[in-house]
């Protein structure tokens, strides 16, 4: 569910490049089919995984920390390597790298489907992330290379429409498979899809390269992965071991040091994978800071949403997968209208109002307790978030594209896309720290007056790492067991509320960022070129 929110600048990546290998008109539908199904594999897999996590916890005996790693191992390599994946396609052939990514993704999906313990599933998900980092940018660059003129607009519209359909059916399909087949089927469904994509790609998709492709930035990729991995490991493991744990401290220090080194390497690299000169543009810096804050709130909070629905409110997996459909429908139908607001009013107004409405949605999520109808509990929150994000996605893409020199628009789109994925990666463990702390404090408070044995207290303490899946200690029954079970549910709701408050705060700060940094209509959008030359830039 954390991946259901559409990442910004996907269309910007397509529009920013010239068609250097236009396909035959008869091959166009096949090219679209391969790229749509390929990118849908990665998208559906993300949404399916979140719906499947409560069942995976039960089946594999995974803790809540393990569940976070199942999501984060994939997100880590996708976020850290997605810019490298795009460069690989430009250098060695977009079709070749795309199909290789699809193959790796499919093989890793088999590993996910046959995993017998959390550790095996985490490793398989990490390999999936590597495949995803190759196929996701590959699908976009193939569309860029294969269509020009009017055909490009039609291709983007078709791809965008099917992306909306994918967003709608992904969580529902995942929930149905988890509920009626097994969570393993949610991963294994990728195998036949991958076979179809690879067949179509080799038969109908023309190969293309960029003769002026940037060289691979291996030091940047290594440092970026180490930095993000170190921070994520430290935040996740601190939830069960505490921040005073030596490996946690060492991991956080390594992560921060690697990220600092990453900045220095990118500043000095002749061809960095993330050109920091782009951030000389005030609009570009503002757009990316807004993206980091807002998508962090979205990714981190929505990760916990299916757990609340299934473990606290008793939703089936299918119902939990369907709970976010109003968001998808609202953003699908309203995003194009919101894009027109940029022409009339500029990007700043929708980018200020959108996060404020999204923050209201987060706060509405904090209202429900452990009971109530969906329509009176979570629907208002989902609808408010859908409305808020509808005002953000298109203006954010426009701002990121228009804030830099035209020849850098592809890089700018890729960077903003990577920032949104990094935001979700970092937010899950960050909000997890707050959820664990609030859950633990609430549970201690609610069972303090119960006459529990020392053994029962120890069992309950050890079970905290499972959050909403924590169990009543063995040997306890009757009203005491019911009290503890209710305390676990209410404590998890308390933790979820804290996550929503933090997410709302991040959204409000992102709105303030837009108000301060994004330039309004009619003001000059100063690009990195204009700052260097002192010349005038095109209007926003």
C-alpha cells in the first residue's frame, strides 16, 4: 500500500527525451504492451506486498521488524540504483537492460514465493529491488525512444491510463490472492507476466542506445546504497534493540558518513549520477524538498494502514486492498484538471494547498478507534488525501521539469523520481520508531494494573516487537486475556495515530516549503544555467 501513490515525474522522464529509435507503427502497440506490463509488475508487486504482510507475519513467524525489512530491502536497492539503471540502458541498450531487469525480477519473485523464513524472503526482495531498478527506468526510456510526434502523446496517454488501472487493481488483486490462494501466489504471478514481456520485447521492441550517454557513476552508486542502507538498518533495528545498541550506533554513523561522502563525490565527479548543480535552481530544490517531505509522510503512514485494517479492525485481505480505491479514483480523474491549474495560477498555489488538504487527511486517519464502519472511519481520510495529492502530482512534475535547462529535464525528472522513492524508503523505519515507542508505552500503561506473573510480563514484553500481531501470554484466559487483547489493539491504534500526526506535520512543512521556495506565476524560474551566466530564465 505504501507504493500505491504514483511517483512524480514519470511522464516527465518520457517527454524529456527525443525519439532516437522510432518504432514501426505496427510495433507501437507491442512496445506499449511490453512497457506497461513490465512496469506494472513492479508497481503491483509493491502494493501486493503490503497487503500480504499481515499474512506473511503469521505464516513465517515474522516480527514487525522483519516485516519492515521485507518492504525496505526492495525499496533500498530500487531507490539507490534507479538512476544507475537508467544509465545502464542508455549505454548498453535499453531493451537489453529492461529485459534483464524483468528476468532478475521474475527469478527473485520465485525466491519470494518459495521462501521458508523471513530471512530468505528479505534477500529475495532485495534482488527484486535490483531488477526493479533496471526495468522501471527502462520501460520509460523505451517509450521515449520509440515514439515521436503525435504518437508520443498518444503513447503517454495510454501508458498513463493503464498505470491508473494498475493502481486500482493491484491492491485488490493482491488481497484476493492472499485471502483465497496464498500470499506466495502474489509473488509467483510475476513469472508468467515476465515471460510475456520478454517475448514481446525481443520480438517487437527495437533496441536503442544514447551515443552521448553519461558514464556509470560507480562510486556514487556504492556510497548512496551504503548511506541509505546504514540509516535504514539503524532506524529499523533501533526499534527492538534501542538507540544505545552498538551495531545500531555504528550503522547510523556509517550511513551518515557515506551520505556525506556521496555529496563530496558527486560534487567532484565529471559525470555524477545526481548532478548537484541542478539544485542551484530554487524551484528545483523546493520541488525536491517538498517531494521528500510529502512522500515520506505518505509512504511511512500508508505502510501501517493495512496492518490496522486487518489486525485491529478485522478486515479481510481483499477488503484491506480495496480500502484505498477512492484515493486512486480521485487522483486518476482529477490530476489532469489539477495540471490545468498550473497554466492559470502557476504551480505554487496548488503545491501549497495540496499538502494542507493531504495533512487534513492524515489527521482524519487519527480519529478512528478500534471499531466503526469504513465509510465513517477511513473513507473521509482516504478521500481527503486523494483530493490533496491530486493538486500536487501534476504541478510537482511541471515544476521539476521547468526549473532546469531543457537539456537537463530528463535528469531533473529522474532525480525527482528517485527522491520520492527515497522518501518512502526512509519514512517507513522513521515512522516505525514513533509507532513502536507509542505502542510500547500504551501497552505498559494499560496492563500495569493487571495481576500478571513475571513470566507473563516477560512474554508480553518480548511480543511487543510484533506490534498489532502481539499475542496474549500463554496460560492466561478469561477476562484477563480479553483485556490484554483489547489493550494490544488499542495500543497499536495509538501508535498509528502518532504516525499520522508525524505524517501530517511533514505534509504541512512541505506546504510551507512550497510557499517559500516555489516561485509564483509570472516570476522568473531561475535555472542552473541562468544562475551561472546571469542571464534570464524562462517563466515558470
